[in-house]
C-alpha cells in the first residue's frame, strides 16, 4: 500500500485557501488507491511531522507541505518550523512539494 503525507495548517487567510484546495488533491490520491496521512490545523507541528516521518518513512511515497516558509524552512501551524536544516534528513530520498504561501525573499528582490 502506498501512502501520501500532507500537511494542512489553517491559521490565516492564505493557509485557509491552501487547506480547502488540498482536499481536491487528497480526493485524487484516494481515487488512485493511495492511503492518505492528513495532518490538519493545529496538529501541523514539528513533533507530529517528525513522528509521522520517522514511523512511516518507508511507506510514504509522496509528501506535500502546505503553508508558509523560507528557502531553508517549511512552516506549519502558526508558522512553527516543521523542517529546516536541523531535521532535513527526514526527507532524504522523498519527493516533496512545498507550497509556500509567501516567498519573502522573492518579494524583497522585486
């Protein structure tokens, strides 16, 4: 059985949109017989993300992170860092899509 792991924080206008739109992604994966690990709202914190990645790492085929972040950090509920340089090895050899609500560095350069 193949799994996807998706994080869906919902604490501001932008993450609320991402939360809603991601339900379409979840539906498509379920139609393709994937099991979905859907971490939602305030449960999108570093402790829970690390727990899922450590326990299910070999079974997860695809990871989707929704939320804010920087080029070196993925954030969850209330912008709590989920993945950064300290725990990036949890993602080694995994396909991840990072939906960043605000790319601060990109906007600063314009």
